[in-house]
């Protein structure tokens, strides 16, 4: 089969690899139909994720068709069309019983990290009964690729952890795919204001179309001042960090209102200063999280009922044999205006 393989920092290739085989009774083999690229994949290619070693097939998102199941799999059979969750969950360990599937003692984020992933013709999915989701008949499979990771990530790590409420003021720092996913799902709770912050005017324009009430280009260095003026000097009830760099988190520290919440989504690779000299008396909370995909069944229903349309995040489409072009496009989003790319096998 064809597979996109990480070969070390700055090195990757589309290669021929053996089709995966059942390794445990709870496994399923899924023929991938559509997959995508995540910002985390770019971090891996730079060498920022040491748990992912050279030789690994990348990718942790996708939809496909069950090809084979292990003897212990009861919820799926060959021929079933499924969403592959980015999180593999045994459903039995202490963390899974708490709903913290991302910290599953024998799973979590392993696809495209510590085991081979979805950017290939086939993938082996551990714990299939609790890590795959049936695709309803007639569903838009491209839209459902966004339910593997990006939509539950924006919703769980940003909106739920940020406790977005009706009438609240929300700022989302970062209008990339994750920030836009948070924007789409924040609207479930009818906040009065959703302010999007970014350096890219194109992405801010997209955010306006997706429902942002205001947008702020941070390029002039006055984003904090602008947001404080917009909120009457009070700040925002929920500040969602959706980039993963020190400057964006510090912006959240500077704009959060007394009693507010900073909800971190971004993957941070370097230290960030926490300014407790400013925040110690302001009754704020700071939350961190890796997506658990506990909300995927609910989000699937919202997509089916047309309450949210994650297909709006898709900007480019490629065949698997052009995955190098897909990475080039996704990795230079400022020039290509890419959000999410679909890769079809």
C-alpha cells in the first residue's frame, strides 16, 4: 500500500509499505477513503515530537471502510463506513472511566505518533469498538473527517473548558483551523460577542463569514488595547488560545476579565511566562486539555442536523499520490489560504 512516512526531521516520503494486519483481538483494519493533515503533523516533521520516531506513517484523522476486525470486536463488521477517532480508547482503564480518553493507559493519541497512522491506504485501529464511529447513510464524508480531531478539539479544549455562556464575551486568539472550529462550536451557546484575533486578514475574513462578531488584526501590536476598548475596559469572559506560541497566550492573560477563563488549545513547545503579578487577585482560571473526543457522538448529530457545517473548513483537495503537494500547500497557508486539506486515497 501507499503511505506517507516520516523519515526524521525535515525528511518524509510517500512509500510502499505492507498492509497492516490484526495484532490484537480488539483491532480493526480500516481502508482509508479520506484523510487530512493536522498542524501536529507539521510539528512532527520539524522534529518537535520525540515520541514519533523515523519510519512512522503519519496521520490521525480520517474516514474509511472497515476491511477486517479482530475476534473481540462486536460493534463493527467489514463493510461498515466509519470515522477514525484521533484518540484510541480502551474504555476500561481509570482514565477512560473518567472520560479522559486522551490519557488512556494503553491508547490516547497513538495513531501517527507511536503507531502507524491514517495517511495511507489502510490503517490498524486499536480498541475499535470504542475508537471508531459509524457514519450515517448519506452523510458528507468530507465533513466528517473534521470530526476525527479538529471539531472536538476546538469544542472540548476551547468552548467547554472555557465555559462559554449565553451573553458572554469570547476572544479566540488564532484564526487557523482550530480557532475556527472553536468559533463554529462556541455559537452553540449564544455568546454576545466572539472576537477573533490573528495576523492574517484572509483568515479574519473567513472568521467573519463563520460568525465572528468582530475581528482584530494583531499586526499593529495593539490587539490588547483594541479588545479592551471593545469591551469597555473590562476584558473577555473567555479567552481561547488557539496558536501555541508565547505571544498568543500572553495576549489571553492581558485580555481576560476578572472572573474569566483562559482556555488553552495550542500545542506549546517553549515556555510561556505566567504573569501572576497581574493575575493573582483576578479570580481567573486557566485550563489545559488534550482532546478526548468524548463529544464526537454529539457533534455527529449536530452535523447531521445541519446545526454546524465543518465542511466549510475545507479549502483544498488532493489525491494520496500528491500528498507532498498537500503538505506544501498546508504548510504555507499564509500564501495558499489553506485551512483544511482533504486527501483522498
